[in-house]
C-alpha cells in the first residue's frame, strides 16, 4: 500500500478596498482551525471517492466580510500561524490555498503573493500548491509562479463557491496521483471593471464564462479560469487574468491565448447590470414607478458604499437624499434603508421600549464623507439580534425604516429584513448597500436601479484616484493595443 497523500489546507479570505477608510482587524474575521476547518468542505464528510486516501491537514482559515485594508499585525499573526503549522506538519505532498485573492494589507501591494511566497519558503519547491479564488481576485506574477494550479469562481453573483474549492482540491489530488506537475499558462488582460459590469447573468460575461466547459474538455487541459480582478484597490496586480492548467503544454498555452483574446475582444460590451443614475435620479424614477404595484418593491443599490465589496457601510449620503423626499417623510410612501453600521447608536437606543420616540445620530463615523453623521428623529420600531450584524435596530421616520447594525453587514437575505419586522412585499422602496442584487433580492424586486453613490467602492472608476495600476488599462485608457502575451510555467 502506498502511503496516503498528505495535503494541507488554509488561507486568509477577504477583499479589501484601498479607497475605503475602514481598517479590517482581527474582530472582523471568523477563524477556523482543526476539525472545524475541515468541516467547511462537504467533499470531506462523507469523503468523495477522489478525496479518500488523502490525509487532509487543517492549518488555519480566516475569513471576513469585504472591507478596508487589513491591519498589518492581524495579517502577520495568521501568516505566521500558517507557516509555523506547515513547518510542523511533517512531509507534505500538496497544499490547498483557500483565499479570495484581493486582500490588501497595510503596506503591501500583493498580499496573496507575499503569503504564498512565505508558504513556499517552508514548503519547498516540490509539493504542489493549488489556489481556489474569487473571480474578483487578482493573479500577480508572484502568485502565478508559486502555484501549480489556480482556479476561481465561474459565476457572479457567486453560486459556485463550494464547487470551485472542490475542483481546486480534486485537481490537486489528481495531479499528485499522476505524479506530473501541471503545465500552466497565464494571460494578463489589461481591463479593470467593477463586478456590477461583469455579472455572469448578463452578456458579455455570460458568454465568456460559457466558453470554459468546452475548453476544459479538451485533451491536455485540466482547468480554465477567468479573473475579472478587483477594481477598488490601487495596485499593479489589479486587472483581468486568464489561467489555464493542464497536462499538455501546447494545449494549455493555446487555450489561455484564446480565452484572453475573447476577454479583450468583449471589452466594449461590458455595461452595468441595471440602469444607473445619481441617487436623486434613481429616487425620482422609483417614487414615480411604485404607483404601479408590479414595480414594488423598487430596489435602489447604494453601490458606492457596498460592504460586500469593501465599503465602510456607514456613508449617509443615500439616507440623507431619502429623508429629503416629502412623500417618504410624511409616510405616504413606505420605504426601507438597509443599512448603516453604528454600534454606538444601536447601544444608545436598543434598550428603550419599542415605540419610544428616539433621537439619535447615525453613521459617518468610519467614512465621514458628506453629509457625515446624520441626526434621526423617529420611533424605535424594532430590535433584533442578527448573526451577521449583531444587535440591530430599526428607527422609523415617517414612512422610512432605517436599519442600524452593530457590525458591518449586507442586507442580502429576506430573513434579515424579517428580523426587523419588514416584509418586502409590503414596502414601496428599498435602498440597500449592495451592488448587483443577490439572488433573493433579485427575485423579490419589482424593479431595480443602481445608484452611483459616493463611497470607498465607487462604481464610477473614473472618480477614483488611481496611481499604481499598470497603464494603459481599459476603460481608464481606451485607445491602445493590448499586450496579451502568454506566460507559461
Ligand atoms: Zn467576488
């Protein structure tokens, strides 16, 4: 009997904006180790046939909601733990890196590259390393060089998260059993677009990602992956990428060249997944539209401060514009604002009896851009404990329920609204800090607009002060010929 393969698993999973004033610290992360880490992966219990005869060694996994840059000491603590546990793990055949790919650490422009280099320094060159990533991550040359297999999600919104991790693990185990180091090919595509222009629900991303199964079915190809990249970090690595891995060098390089060419050729077709406008334009349209019951609830994405992309989650710009509308203030329209993080404001009102009049200042503590902290004069409508947001309150001002949370969270699930007493089919208008609507909201929406609001993840990239991204870069630059060179390894 050959000894079982020994494969370590770990990673740090966050996407973090360099344009957001939020600082991600240890408190923002959920950390798993030991059996709890292995329990994340449903292919291990019960073990899928390909995963048996493998000893899976859990290191540490830390995961946070997207945010601002990660505090240096927080990152160093987990990087050190990963490296020390690897060094203590004995001989290893491989490692599965389970991470996002768009982590920013204060003072580093390529955090995952740094992490994987540290991992290689103890692992040595022989074991195979496979990375499972988000398609909004970035592939630097350092990361590409240090990994033998790299893949990412094929859907946005991401509904294939666990499939992707399983594929990365299975491809790793199969490559180890073949005892052949994979061939790999990388094409950087000089395009940087927000996720809200590249949803795979819409063309051209839908058609681009639909090419993958045919390519993957070719002889000599194991996996093909397309990274959209992360638009809200000002780093040289931020841009599109294609990586193909396989057992045949020529087939692998050819497939990467082809997919990279299709990505580049589609650049002018990418458009926002919903009609866009300023916050006031979106409110004008929505408040007129909700006279038609079929268009209720009307959703407006407060996209510039989307915590799901790294926004601070406390910019008050959109809320202030809502409160300026007489039909919302006088209660003739029923509306929800979801949400602002402000633990101080929650603590100030949460213990009062429901129905009490409350005066509280909310938001603008992390990201203080105009209009900053906003006074609310209303009624305490609901208090609830949310698994993501901690203690949450709803303060009613006229027809508007303003949700305030203790931790940063995104109102993407209907049950989160219900916890604060709101059934979405009974409201006219929902303004939510999100980009593209996640599936439950998408299905619930009578109509939807994407407001181009200010914040740390501003969708209008031309407004962001990029200095370090590699130019030329579409759409910041438009009139240039792309270098779509294939880098192999
Ligand atoms: Zn993503």
